[in-house]
């Protein structure tokens, strides 16, 4: 039997109680415990062989006597004390892939919102103003997706049937992808010059930080729309505000921002050609379902093999 401790932190504002129930349903032979307080965390980690949560700190690791697996609840792991986890021979897995369907739907919905000029409709509804405006058509457009992981591929899959041309930008273009064309970062600006809708679905790395800057906005056509479901820092925020104010691009849909949370007095709030959502594109009931599938599959694999190796989404 594996003792699994669930840390108390919420994910995207969602309480973890439903996650615990999903895990218990999938792992009836395991002791799945929720730590509701810091004291319960400190006590529970002593004999836990597996922990799942958004993070884990050195002080908790110092108390762990039997810990063999940390199952992260985020796709990224750069915030974790990886060196310490490796030194202690603790396997680490991530939630990579759980955001694919929900965030991809959000990105496509954002594209369609600007295709049909919903920001204008929202403004006129708020003002009780019945006045016609002209929308656009997605057919015949070019959609460039930066990042072809689970989210990026989900976006492309959902665009099939809309009669669009898709360009994928990824670090290793030879890996191919579901888009009509795949290019590397060195060809990004060539792709931008042909782009009507730019969807950012890449991780934040040293290479992608500030990727969409003033030069990129100058390359995009004036009718282009930016959709960011990646990380806020992939975009140069000052350059974005300038491009939106000067109509250098038509609009932006931002589920992530830099800084985040977006301060109440930030200029992005007041721009009529911007849609802002509070980093909740992944916030759906199925998030915990998919996450529990990963964790349960890995613990069952450990039970079968006796080894913390070759686990799904394992990074260490």
C-alpha cells in the first residue's frame, strides 16, 4: 500500500477536495490523505511515500522519511527544489497534458471572439446601444501557433474544419506537427508577417521570455490578433500596450499577463480591444479528473513493478 499525501493548496482557485475524491475512487487500496493545515502536512509527510501538490519546500522534505514520489499538479517544475529531490532519490512527475483540451478550447474561443468582434458587442450591450458593426470570417485566415505541445496541438485540432491555414512554431521543427507548416524560432518573423491570429501556447523559458516584442508587433499585420494562453512574460507588456493603443495590431485576448495578477490600475484593463481573463483557461471540472488519472496510473505502475521509473510525465 502506498500512502499518498495531498497538499492543501488550491489550483487555479479550485479546492483540492474534489481531487482527493477522484484519487480515492481510482486508488481504493491506497491510503489517500488530505492535509488541511500546515501541521497536518508536517505530520503526514513523515511516513508518506508519495505526495501530490503544487510545490514542496525544503522544510517538508527534511521531515520526510519514506518519500519516493512527488506528483506535481502543474505542468511546469522549474519552481521545485529539483536538486534536493534528486539527492533524496524522489521521483518527480508533472501534470503535463492535463490542460490540453480546456486551454485549447479557451484559445479557440478567444480567436472566434475577435473574428465576430465580440469586444465591440460587449461594449455596445453595456451601453444599451443598438448599432450595427462589421465582423470578420475565420475561413481563409492564417493562424500561427507558437508551441506544439498538448495545448498547441489541441488548438490546431479544434481549428480543423474552419478552412484556415496553420503555421506551427516549435524549437525543433524537424519534429513536425499537425499544422500545415512547421518552422523554427529563426523563422518566427517570417511567420508573423503572414499571421492573422497568433496563439501563444509555449512554455516560458530563457528563449521564449519576451519573444513577442516591439519588433514582433511591427512585423504582424495591423489586423492581427494576439491570443496568449502561455505565460505573460512571453510577451513584452509595454510593447503590447503600445501596439494596442496605436492600432499596430487589432486586439489581444490575454489569459496570462506580466505582471500577474494584473494590477487594478494597469492600462490593459482600460483598452477596448483587449479581453482579459484571470489565468483560468484551465479551470474546468475535468482538470482534476485528468490529473488523478496520471497520478493513479503512476502509483499502480509502481505497485506492479516496485520501481519509481518510467512513470508518466516523469522529469526526475
